[in-house]
C-alpha cells in the first residue's frame, strides 16, 4: 500500500478505484477508521464490544463502502 495518512484520499480508496476492484475487509475497515477519525469520532473500532454493530459503525462502514466502490455497490 502506498500514500500517507495525511493525503486527502486514503491510499486504499486510490488503489481500489485505480485497479477497479472490490476492497478487502481490511481496506474497508481502514477507510471506515479514517472517515471516523477525520469526522472527529475517533477510532471507532477501538471502542471494544460496546460499539460492535452500533449505528456509528454501520454508517462508517457504509460510507467506506461508497468511497471504495461508489454508490452503486452492493454490500
């Protein structure tokens, strides 16, 4: 993986779009983490079991899916 965490777009987004492929589970979670961090929520997946399946987690995963595959993507 290339790029830095300070770039406008996560490296995972650039790579998936450039390669025209679906993201891996790790890439999906990495982008969700970045969206959460950039929006001020902090590291959502580090919250422990209390956050598992939370609305915030679902929203971040959906946003990451859209960023990685576009709005026509089906999870």
